[in-house]
C-alpha cells in the first residue's frame, strides 16, 4: 500500500464522522512523511501505526468523534419519485391482477389434472398403459405447476409489499415535511 | 510490562520528556520504545490529545541542507503546570503502591 492509498483509506474511514478530519489527515501525512524520511518502508509504517481502518477506529475513540447521520433525500426528489412510482404502478397493478387471475386458472387446471388422474381408472376402454401414463403425467404436471406458481406468487407478493412500504414511507415523509 | 500500567503512565512519560527539550514525533516514539513496548500510533494519539488540550505546541521545521520536514513538539506553560500535577499524583501513587507491596496495608495519613 502506498502512502496515498493509506491516507485515502484513512480519510474514507473518517469521512463518516464529524470533526476536523482535514487536520487529522494532515497530521498523519506529516507523521508518515517523517517515518519515510527516517528510512522506514510503508509496510513498517503500517505495522507501527496500524491499518487505516484500525487507526481510524483509534482516532474516533480517542477524540470521541460522532457519527454523521445519513443525509435525507431532498423533498423535490421524493415528489418526483412518488409521481414516477404512481405512473409505474398502473402497469404493475395490471400485471398483478392478470397473474392473480391466471393463478386461479392454474389451480383449477391442477385440480382438474389431479381428478383426471383418478377418473381415467374408471374408464374400462382405456388400456393399463394409457391409464398409467395419464395418471402420472396429470399428477406430475399439476403438482409442478402448483409449485412454480406458489414461488412466483410468493416473490410477487414480497415485491409488492416492499413497494407499498416504500410508497407509504415516502408519502409519510412528504406529508410530514409539508 | 502490563498494558494497563503502561497506559496510565505513558502520558506522564511524554510530558516529562517534552519538559526537558523539544522532540519530533518519530524521535519520541523511538525513545519511549527503548524501554517500553508501545505502539507508535498510541504515542502520536497522546501527542495530538495533548496538543488539542493546549499542553503541547508543535511547529514544522526543515532539516538543514535537506528538503525533509519534521514536526517538533514542545511543552507549553499549561503543559508545565500539568506536569507538576501529574508528578504529584505519581509520587502519591508510587507511595501507595509501595505500601501495598511492602506493608500489606495502607496508613491513614
């Protein structure tokens, strides 16, 4: 690691905290320059000072630096995002309704498949091979369709809940700000 | 030497050394590491803390006939007062510890 890498990483680690970070960084640049002038290598210097992360932790602890709060999204950004979300929501809602509609079709089809796998056994004209083939394929396709739809709906519902949660949070913040 | 013992006395060692003459950072760390095994980072943090508290001043000086710069530390007037306080506390602590070790008890003075 070069001196510049070290100082850059130290600054990155400290940038999340309040305090005179520029002064601290300048101090350590001087310290490292001094040690380099004394003939030490960067590896030796890192051994003596610690890695940038370790040194940053010690500095934060020593000077009791407080953590910066995450910056809030500006109001106008939230409004634009909200408008986009509402516009975007319409086709999403349509897709969800279509998917919900098709799930019922799939469930009915799966139930029909399961029934047919038993009904075939009541048809005397059908051969044993036919009965077995129809039973196995009907059951297998019904069950796999149900499993696929279960997972698909699980993820769709999860995404929808996340979207609704974000919408609710944004509206609450906007109304709170107004 | 036990870490906790070192921690408590390092600041006094740094201030005491600075009371005799000016030192630059690396020189101070080398001096302290002659007898104590201390991380350089710890000593630099102590120097920064003392400087922030006003007990120590610093200045950058160019080494003669080179382009190398060094940051020298010297004790301020407040630092001298702090040294006196710490020395008094140290003498008192030294006596208390000695009593505990040799006499197995403490006298109420």
